[in-house]
């Protein structure tokens, strides 16, 4: 299997598993928590058919990548993305981040600039600043974060299963846009991730991205579902679209957080059109 060696800090070198297929303009896919690069199955097929080069990697601690004991903050994850772009010498790349993977897109562009990047897409994205405050009553707070941590510590497999039920809006879309087997497949990926990575990523969800967002100077497409229970539209994608100059927000009706599977056709149509502009 192909791996890219990146700086692991106190953990030494960390090897990131990646897949690199096709030719043409590179599109780099950054998956969400607690999944892995295989979650992009439907997007990868569409991008390859359209003639693009597709690079998908497992974030540290997830999938087949190494699982170090530390390094689960967004500064480190953004540095990992920089290493992927640099080691593969990708240029004119389109970054595509889903869910918590959107944080790498923002963090990378804020810290490393757009020298290798021409466009960015975020789906089911994190908000500019998630903590609840007077100006953001729709945000989360430390209590909500602690509840997630407590559930993971008590029974991680059960916690992941509960997360995925809302991730796919199974009570509404089950048997229609998402099968039991897909939910099981995602659960398998989630519980195969490092327990430490799964837990240690939770505090990073509260990262303040506002300074990074102000530095973004490439076209940005935001795709979000109006039925997203995990990261509700009004408290995430809407303020995000207002924070990035010129960003385009596309709202998919009835789409849950896991829209890259349940609404893959709609997502792919928007994604390919944006890349082709």
C-alpha cells in the first residue's frame, strides 16, 4: 500500500495511507470524522470519469494511516495536508473537505496560502467559530463537547452508531437513500479508527477558524444539506458563506450530514460544475 511519510513530532514519522488515481487536474479529498478516504467512493468515481486526478488519503489516526499518540489538532492536520501536496508535487489542485475535513482546507489555506491550490470545496462544513456566544446563539458549548467525550469514553462503538444514525438521518432516509449495509460499512470504518484519535479530535471541533478564513483568496464552494442534524445549516454553512469573500453556498433540500452518499448525484453535479468553471 502507498504511504506518505509526514512529521509526527514526538511520535516520529507518521505514514499516511493514500490513493492516487487518474490524470489531469488534481482533486484532493479530505474525509470527515470518524471515517476514512474510502468514504469518497461516489465522488472519486465521478471525478475519474470526468478526467481528473484524484488523491484521497486517510488522516492520521484513521483508516490505514499510522495512529500516533498525539497530533490531532488542526495545525498538525493542516501540516499533513501540506505534506501531501508537497510530496506529490500537486499544483493547480482543488481541495475538497467533508465535515471536519473542511477544517484542513481552511487551516491549510490560512497557514500555507494558495500557491498550490486553485479552488476549494467544503461539504457539511464546520462553522467559522463553533462556540456559543451572544453573536452566535446557534453554536455549541463546552457541555455539549463533554457529553460527546463522555459517550465515547463509556462505549465508543455505541457512540459511533448513534452518531451515524443522525449522520445519515436513518429514520427518514433509511431504505431509500441509505441502506443498513452502508450504515454498517461506515460504522466499521469508524470503530477501526484509533480510539485515541476519535476522542482527541473532539476538542479540535471547537477551533476558531476566523483568522484563516479571512486569508482565503481562491473560489470556494460550500455544499450543505438543509436536514443536517450534525452541523445544522443555519449555524454552520450560512455564517461560513458570510465569512469567506465571494463564497458560493449551495443548499441541498432534504440532505443530511452524510450527503456525499445519500445525495451523491446532486453533490457530484455541483462539484464537477464548479471544478470545470
